[in-house]
C-alpha cells in the first residue's frame, strides 16, 4: 500500500504519520474491524464514495474499490452493501458495480435491506447536493437501514471551515454532497467508521490532520483567501492510506480473504479491468489523465491489473494455493 506507484510523493509521509497515530497493519486492522462489526450487527455495510474532477465528472478512484469491496463482503461475510453517492453519478455507479460482478437492486422504500442468498446484491442510495436533502437521506440511512459499519473511500472530506477541495486546492463547492454529516451521525450511533484515502483531503483523514501541513503543500492553506487548507478534519475510527485509494480497497479485500481463509473473496484482476472499463464508459474519468481513460490515478489498467495480480498471488500463496503463469491453480504444498 505504501509503494509510490504514481510518483506523487505523499504516501511515505502519509503512512509514517498514520503509524504514529494508529500503529499496526492498516488493511488487516480494517478487515478485522469489519468482521467484528458484522458479527455484532445484522445490518448492511455502508460505503460512501465519489470524487469530482474537472466539470464535476466522477473519478475512477473510489467507485471501483467500493464495488469490489461490496463483492468481497457478500462472498466472504454474506453481508449486503449500500453504496452512497451523489445522485448525478448513479449511472456510473450502477455500471461499475455490474462490472465488478454485482447485481444492483432497487433501494427499498422503507430503507430496510432484507438479505437473500443469490445474485450478489448491492444497493445504491443517491443523495442530492443540497445539505437539507442530503441530511434527510443520511438520517434515514442511520435510522432505517441501521448499518453495521460505514466506510468512506476516496470521498471528499471537509476542512475546518466546512469546505471541500481537491488536493491542489481546487474548490469543490456545489459539486459534492456533505457526507461528513453521514459519518458524524454514524459515529454518534456507535457504528464503526473506516476511512480509505490517498492524499489527505478525503473523508476520514482527520486521524492525521495535524500532521498533514508538515508535508502536504496545500494542507493548511489552499492559497485562496478565506478558504483554509485542503486537510480533511473528520476522523475515521480506523484509517487506511494507500498510494491509490482503489488499491487500498484491494488491500482490505486481500486482508479479508486471508483473515477468512477464503480465496473466493479476492477477485481476479480481469474483473477489476471490466469494472474500470464500465466505469469509464458511463462517465468516470481518471484523476491524473483528466479524461475517460481506463486507469487508476494515472496507472493504466494494464499495469494496474499487474499490481492486483501480484497482490492476489501473495495472498493465494499464504492460503496454500499457487497460480502458475498460465493461470492454473494448484495446491502450493503439493507443488513443493
């Protein structure tokens, strides 16, 4: 998670800051907390995502990780997921989930998710940009849907002034709903909150907010008078940092597969490729290319799939399996 694949130069400092505040393995810690939350509460898992790029188009980083975590939670824990995203990005999120092998189901009118054991269900709850409308839906999600855990992945987090920004200081006014409110309500309800981010301006990064100005150029000051910095102030109960937020989600999936000793939980890289392509085909853009390219923060899908394949291979070996260069599976202990 802490390899600087993108060359942005932040991840080493982010990881060091996290270890000073939250020692331990971040991805495995997240997986352990998700399992514990699911064991304690029958409710679904909430995942909030969606980060606007130029013109308000959603970037690929975030939605793909959300969809693949939803897959892992259903296959590994038999627990449904509700993905929370801005209403103008619903088509993109539906396509991304389908690419990840999930069946998007209508969100129930009463807000209650009733389990069933087929189709790999996932639910999408959209929120408007205005605070009044968004807060009403957030309140209903906590009150009626009763989630067991809440995850934010690559979702803008507000700064100390309640404002949202891109990592370079770009204002996001009017482009995203205030979902900090959702996670504040979740914490008040005792629902575990896990954050996943890669820059410092994402929801949940408040865990290391005091450290960010030491190494993130715009953390304390965007350069725009009266707006403050880009550092997000809402803190997760447990934070995962990665060079790319989607890869952080893959790290959580990898840890969950190892923890449950269930190789089915960890997706093949081809599935992530399909999810990425469908995300882009339905409005997603890469955050580095600033264009509808099948990539994750500037890492083209061909290379990114290799990263996923390498991580998956490590998990399979840990579970006693082997995958040879032709993709055939075997028992590593027998091969030895």
